[in-house]
């Protein structure tokens, strides 16, 4: 299973448990649990409360839709993502509905929503993995996506499985220690590059 998270400072247990595994069990996700994850996204903050997210979602139970969305992934993702319970693609609406102006925060707000979906999934005993490796044009064609809705990121949800279910080439990645840059590398005072000093 994924290696434990070792933060430099204490954080909430829910965030410690959030990982991006590639090893998934193909068991179906309960519809109520999926609805809870989507509801968590629904209540995310967004600029002007525009809620610029649109989701294409295919549970494993809908075999044709699941296969179609899985087919939009690059091969390196498809070989493991096809074992998950749910596959989806999040899209960002590029303009505000209330005034037609460009929404410069749309992608940011979709990210906030997906973060909440991720944490709700963890709270229910599931794992998620977000992916940039997919064919946006294939998604557009498959789902008849209109102009102004940009396919942004693909994702899967499912129960984490033992890494032994993965091809050998992926097992080392799955078991590698989790790492992050230190805060001093990216938390600055009011001068870019000068680490924040809290004493």
C-alpha cells in the first residue's frame, strides 16, 4: 500500500490519508457514496459563487460509459485506471454566466472542488487519483462538450488495492516514500524567495 505521510507539522488525519494510488480494486462504488463525494464538491467555494465545474462521470456499473471514458486516457494511465470504481473528467467553464466575462479563477475553483471531493472520498474509505494524461479532444467528441467548457483533469475513485495487482513497472512508484518540498522552498515573506520567518 502507499507509504505513510510524514509531515513536518501536524495536520488533520484526513489529509494524511489522502494519496494518489494506482492500485485499485474493481469493486463498484455505492451510488450513495459517489453522491456524497459529488456533494462535497458542490459546496466548494468559487468566485462569485459561479460554480464553474462540470463533471463527466462514469461508474463501473455503466460498462459502456466507463469503457468510453477510460478510452480517453493515455495508455500509461489506462492500464491501471481501468481497475477503479469510477472514472470522470472535470471541466472548467471559462466565462461567468452572470455577465459573460472571462472567469480567470475557473480552473482554480474547479481545483478547490476536486480537493473537497478527494477528502470526502477518503472520509468514506475510498482513494482518488487525478490525471493530466488524457485526450481532451477525445473527451470533447465523446461527450459533445460545448465551447467554453474546457476538459481540465481526469480522475478515478475506488478502493485501494495491494500494489501486487499492478504491472511490475508501476509497483516501485506505488511503494516509494511520499515526499514534498519543505515550506522554506515556497512560503515567502513579502520578498519573493525570502522564507517566511515565524520565530
